[in-house]
């Protein structure tokens, strides 16, 4: 059934940025675009469908600048995982998935985001051992079917985690090293050729669901692959996204491999540009931030994942001051446990406050809100979403002001960031189409989705017993190596209240 894209929304309350209080207004939406913002007596063409927003605050949909939809089927997996232990577990977390599982994972991720007030997302989706046309198109179809705005990017690499981390293979015992040395990824030319076909045969309307490309991590890609990905992104006019300086292990490994920081190396090989988004960007120095700003690079800030994996606290205020565009992401549900953008933007404000006593350098609620809407929209290359203004697309979230989050209303922006937790989300429009109404999805039943997920996870858990045991057998050794490596000095510090005694490899817990 064709969804309506023309509405008049009556009795809505919008945010007055000057006063911090809601003010009454009507919205006229035609063909999915905001045409008029008027008074309660505003006239619209006869027969226009109406939505009564009495008691609702309408805000632009939040936009998730960085996640991994494949993680939706891995919630709650692992506890004391660093990034490197998560990468090790990746060998079984997404193993043995059929295209139907890839579709389902993306649908679950999209459903959670929509239910929690998010209308757009940048999804870096992984397939092992290499991306496939059918798999990535299944992910794109999931976002199209649910009606969510998205960029979907296959994650690419030509070096394994063990090849990418200098000294790790040599640290392992001979028997473990031998089995891991024999595991190789496809040559970069073959992987990039598949990525090109994924984009050229894209199945979705690119105005709603567009393709991108995501070389995973600098260290996981040869320089030839990095240059190939950058060239491919330019040729196909698509976005480029990569994890950059996420952990201290990566930062130190970058110095060992390149003799310079990861960002400096990317700049030297011509990788940085205005179509590129750096995810996390935790272990960056002043020169790194200047290079990002000079090249028009955006940063996807993922405070929840950075805390969950113990990666550190990014220098977001310094990036904003330098002129870097910053968006906010949740990261995947396997490394941040949910897809709640309200939680992510609150953490974006909060974590800035443990870096310095100078409160004037903290991220304000207005800055956090802007990052999670307009900042993230710029990362997706979507210049007509993220605000409620005439000419913008109607990606709108209705928040019920009768929930306890809004008792009382003192300052809307402060409360959106500090008090709202997504429990007030009532109704969601994306591109003028109604996708959530009174907390329920318009096109499918949550109960049916839950049954599909349970069945899929039972199948995958049975299939992945052996790869899970293999990864678990080397987890302790990886942990010892990384703790020992992190005892080395790096010229910037991203950990808060770091205890250097904890970074001696002898301090790791016994088996």
C-alpha cells in the first residue's frame, strides 16, 4: 500500500531555541517535504490528511552517524571486552549468516532506532570473510522495506586483525600462530571489485537508502587498498567511512607500522577528504585534528561504545573549535548494547566533562543536539534533514509531553539531551511517511519480528559453537599482549584517571 506523504499536523509544539520553551504551530507537509509552518488557523488544501499532535513536542529525527547493523543479533555478547577482544570475537559473532539473517539484523537495528526516535543512519555492515552483492543488497532492502533513511557501506579489509597488529602473531605460541598465519583475506583488488559491483547494482532508491564504502581500519588495509577505496569513492561519488584512532593499541600500532600517527599517514597517501568520516577519533593529537579540519573530514563520535570498550574519551570540543563537523553515533549493539540515540547524545555531553575542569570547554546541550541532528546529517550527505524548517524533509519525531520526562518543562533543549531517554517517543514520520504510530510500527508487528529473531539466533548459535570456542582459546593471550602494549607511552592521553599500574601485563587476571 502506498504510504501518504502529504499531511497537516495540527496542535504541534516545536522547540523555540531562543526561549528554550515549546511553542504551538501547525505543519503542512507535501510530498514528504515541509512546505509551511504556521499558526493554528493555517489553511491547507481540502482533503489533506490530518495528524493531531495535541500534547506532543515535535523534533527532527535523530540521525545515527555510525553503527553496525549486523550487531543487532549480538546484543549482550561479551562483557569485559576491549576493542581488540571484540575484533577477535568477530570471527564468530557474524559467522555462518545467510542473506536472510543479514536482512533480519538490519531490520532489527532499524526497528530499534525508529522506536527510539532515530530516522537516519550510517550502517557499516560486515560480512565474513568478504562482502557479497546479495548480502549487502539484503541489508539495503531491509532499510528500504522499513522506510528508514540510511547509508549502507560494506566493511573492507585485506589484512586480518592478527596481521594488522604488529607483534601480536609473534607473541602467540607456535601452535596458535601457525593456524592464524594461514588465514588470509582476498587480495584488495578482488574485494574492491566486489564493492564496485555492490554500488553499481544498488537495489534501493538512493534518495532514501544510499551506498557507501568503509575500509575497516587503516591498519587492516594495505596502502594499496586504502588508495583503491578512496579512488572508488571518488569515481562512484559515494561516502567513505573508517574507524580511526579508536584504541590505544591502534594508535601505538600505527606508530610502529608507519612511523607517524594514523591520521598523518592517511593524509600523506591522499586519503583524507570532505567525503570521508572518521569514526571514534579518540587517540588524536593537535596535528591530527588540524589535518581533519584542513581536509574537511567529519568525525562520528561514539561515546557509548568508547566507554563500553574502554577506548577512552575523544577530544570533541577541540574538534568543534578547529572547525571539524562532528556527528553522534551509537555504534553497533554488540559494542554499545543498544541503538538509543537519546542515550548517545546525552553521553556526548557528559563525557566531555571528565576531560577538563574548565566548564567552558564542555560540550553544551545545544552542541550535543546539533551534533546528533545536523552534524550527523552532514555526515550522511543529506542537507535537507535534521531540522524542522521549510524546505526540509519531514523526518519528524513526536514526543509525548505527558511522560514523566517532561514534568515539568523548564528548558526543552536541556531536557531533550539530559532527561529524555526515548520512552516519550510516540509517533515517527520519515520522508513524510508514517512508520510508527502511538508506539507501534505501521507495517509489521513487533511480536512477529521477535519470533523471527529468536529462530534465527537459535540457528546461528548452533552453527557458531566451534568458531566461538576457537576465538575463546586465544582471548587470554590477546588480552595479555594488549595490556602489555598499552603500558607503552603515547604522546596523547585519552584515558580518564588512568592508573599506570593497571597497564602492566602481569596484572591481567589469571585464567
